[in-house]
C-alpha cells in the first residue's frame, strides 16, 4: 500500500481497497494462519467518544494477531486540552506500533497521522468512519458476490457513515444513493469527490430528498441514527425532521426482493428502523458488526507489520546541539 495510515478512504486507490477486503476475507477464513502476525506489537486506542464495536473489535483483533492493545479513555488523554496532538503523537510513536483514534474533528486524526511516524487508524470522526465502510463492503461482497454495479440506498442523515460509504462505493464501482431531508445532505466536497471518482470506476453517487425514489430497486438499504455522537442536544429536533425517513417494511419493500438491510449500529429501534426490519431474515447487521473484526485485522496487519518493536529513536543531546 502507498499509505502509512488509514485516515480516509479517499487516500486509497481501488486496488488497495480490494486487496484489504480480500485479506479480510482470508483472515476470516483462516485466523489461525495470522495468530502471530503482529507478535509483540501494541496498538494504542484513543477514544474521545463511546464505543462497543470499535473498542471490542480492535482490542480483540490485535490480540488475535499476537499483539497487545491499550485503551485510553476520553478522560485520560484529553486531546488538545491536557496535551497537544503533536505531543501525544511524539510520545506514542516511541512506545507503541500503531494508534487507533476515535474523536470529533477529522483534522485531529489527520494531524496525528502527519506527526506520528507510526500508522494512525481512524476509528470514527464527525466526518467519516472508514473502518465501518470496509466492513460494510466486505459484508456486501460476501452476500452479493461482488460490488460492481451494486445499488445501495443510504437513508437518513448525510453523516460520517454516509460519507465513507460514498467514498468506498465510488472506488469500488457501486451505485450509492443517499436520501436525506433537505439541509441534512452529505457535505458538498464529499459528494463532489465521490461523483468524480465514481465516473472513473463505472460507479455512481447521487443525493436526493426523495426517499422512495432512492430505495426503489436497490440491493442494499442502509440507515444510521438520526443524531450522531456529539449531536445529543439536537436529538429532539432531529426526531421531528426525520420522522418520514424511518426504514420500515413499507419502505423496505420498494427495494429488490433479495435486498438486504444494513446498519452500522448502535440502532435506535423505533426511530430510524423498526424492529421488524432490523430483526428480519434480510437484516445482516450483526454480520456487518462481526466483519469489523476481520477487516480491521487486515488493516492493522497491512499497516503495522513492518513497524519494529523497540525501535531506537535518536537520543537527544542538547549540549552537543549548542556546542
Ligand atoms: N459501528 C460502530 O462504530 O459502533 P461503535 O460506536 O459501538 O464502535
Ligand atoms: N453516525 C454515528 C455512527 C456511530 C457508529 C455516530 O457518529 O454517532
């Protein structure tokens, strides 16, 4: 791979995403073959927001590869307040072989990757959730047997999950339709990027305020919460705005007969999705969650395999500098 870190899907070319997905599937099929692949290496996991899946899958994933993990809670690091992103990066690169970070501003992950000499993995920002998109496309690939031309409708808020789904879909040749209420569309630069790249891969990306049109004849119906982490104060207002955007059976039946339902989770049952859709035989949400583990093992392996443990950093000798 040409990149050191996993910050955004936009940093990759289609063949790199495809080989990560292939490696994810190989690891899933034969985890025993990779049990020592990251022996002795440590992943520091910085969390500034809550998590179930990201925390557990990175934690278990690195251990299944023979490595260790270190959970750093929001209170512990207090990024940018107790200590600058630069200083955290410069400390951690001397102690661990990789950093996973879940935070608010996307720029924090970009800065961390810029300053740290070790790989940095984006575990969700307000802007994107690239590891989620990788697990999502791995799941679609498993079930649908391919990704090119696959029709995916993302229904709800044009949020971090929507952005990464658009980016990866564009690179992998899928047709991604995003249906949101007015003023909740994905970011304009994200739409432009996805449309540009999709035009090169045979995929497409379009955004609409017509949810029924978006879901019509698709292979995949995908939704996410209406208020993301950090938007808790807007939850009541959003419940009103998104009222007509629930994925229930009336909407889901507009998709293909063999369409699947996807959700990154956590789900707010009864809001963005009804129980009958979430628990139906067409729902693959828990397979999706499991695939976080396998595909992130592929990402960690690819990025961290060549980072040595106990690497020597230059010893600073200030008196010599000034001699
Ligand atoms: N889908 C996902 O990232 O879940 P968590 O917020 O529980 O990590
Ligand atoms: N959009 C959601 C995704 C959670 C995995 C959030 O950011 O809270």
